[in-house]
C-alpha cells in the first residue's frame, strides 16, 4: 500500500517556500485521516503522514472496511479517532460508530471498539471538548445520539438519543427530519444540530455530568423555507457561527450568545456564482485565518465559495475556486493556513489548493488518488 504515495508536486510552493519549515510549524508529526464511502474500490479510512518540509503525503495505513466510514473526528488529546459508518455491526441493519487508538509515534490506527450507532445512515460525528462524549447524527432515521467515551477510548452505550419530528417545504427532500451535523460550542455547554429536513438549527443544553441534552432557552432558529441547513462551524472566539445551506445553495452567518447559546442571524448570501444556473447543493463549511475567511463547497457548480468575515459577522464574497474534480463533498483547511484539501467524491481524488494571505485559493495542480473521499481530520502527534 505504500506505493500509493502522492508527492506534492507544488513547484509554486517550492519557489515560495510556503510549506517549508518555519517558526510556526507544528512541533510533531502531522497526520491526515480521510474517511470515505465504500464504493468504487475504496478500502476504508486512509491514513497519510504529511512531510511539510519535503512537500509530500505518504500513505502509511489503510483501515480496511466495507462499512463506509464516511465521517471522522479526533479527541482533543489526539489519542483517539472516531468514525461514523454507514454499515452496521456484523452486517446488521443500521449504522455503526467506531473508535481507534492513535499510535503516538506512527499515527497508525488500531481499533478499540465498534458498536451500533442506534440509527440509519449516520453522516456526522463530533467530539465534546472534554473528550468524554461523541455526537452522531443520522440522516435517514432523523435522530442524533450521544455516546460516552472512557479513558481507553471505548465507546459506551448511549446517554441520549433524540428523535426529531417535523418536515419542511421542499418535497420529497424535506418530508421528514434529516439532522446532518451536531456541533458542540467551544465551552461544551451547548450543542447545535442542523436539521436539513426541518429548516432548523436546534440548540440544546448539554449536561457533561450525565451526557444528556435539553432544549436551550432558544430551542432553535429557523432558516428561510427550503434552505436545508447542513454543516455548522463556530469561529475561534465562539461568538460567530456559519452555516452551509444545502438545498438553497446559500451561506449564513450568526451571532452566538455565549451565555445562553442563542443564535441571531446576521446575513445570508448565495454560495455560488451569480452566473451559474445549473443544479447545485452546498455541502461543507470551514474557516481560515482565525475565522476572518469562510469557505463553502458546492456540488453541481463543483467549486469553493470564499467569503471575508467582518468583526460584526457580516460576510462578503471575495471569489470562487473550481474544485477541479467532481462533487466536492468535504474539504480541510490546513491549520497553518497554507493549503486546502478538497475531497472530490465522484472523481475519486483529493485536490490541493494553496491559501493566500487574503484567503483566496490557487490551484497547485497536485492531488491525492483516494476513492470517494468524504471527510478529513488533521492531527499533530506530540
């Protein structure tokens, strides 16, 4: 498997030294974990070691599974990686969730345990800031589940399973709830669940002692009809948040009340170029440069929208970048703000772009060959 090594042929970076060692380089081995759908020859979770000095990715391991480990996230202490799997345990109906121990020297994974996710089509997993819980959303069955995690990384039986109820206006897409992500607040006191089916971002109080959730004082914020909120990110300060709206192909910014978890809409803008008139669904959303720039991926237009963020939460489009491949489902921003990995699911490749100081993107012409890439997690081994 080590033959599947793709070098950064970043001639531009070789000239500029944008990925060369510097004073801001992480002090530790840099790993990137890629979750995939089990289709077109995908083997499971792909583990890459990134050599920033020599500008290359080396494939060091593949966790071979046919369960579709599509979404991955890591514990805050970088000891464990979790995956939400479309396939069930031992072939049983429903999805599953897995825990893996991260080897501190090599970054390789070893399975701790895999259990039922208690729902169908799990599409997102996130980790509480304490590392003691994970949150899994289920697109098809319309529920989200809270699982405890012990000190050995073992996932326990659920402490909460919330079945959502309701529908939206776009049929049949919104005929039932479709929670697509569950994101904890920076302090872990609140949980934001984006329900594509109901056009709502639900807000919950999270009890770290019991692992249970209750509706917050503001239990939800409703989007425009037919928006379909999908992914949700919070800036480093925790006072602004951004939502990708799948069906309407739009991006929204919110003010976050850090005391009660409430959200207030600041602005909503199209996520695609005004000259594009084809079918499109927006997908992933992330920030860079300390939250001063936000990106959103689009499938159909097949490109990344780039937005500058003001301190009051207002956003302004500053450009678009074609994804080069087809159907960019998810992407990852280098924490050093040097490059972006874009997972083009339908063309079986991860395309690599350079990030400028202004947040704009430049195509590096480099890519990694990975079948059906869906999600990324960057981990520094210290």
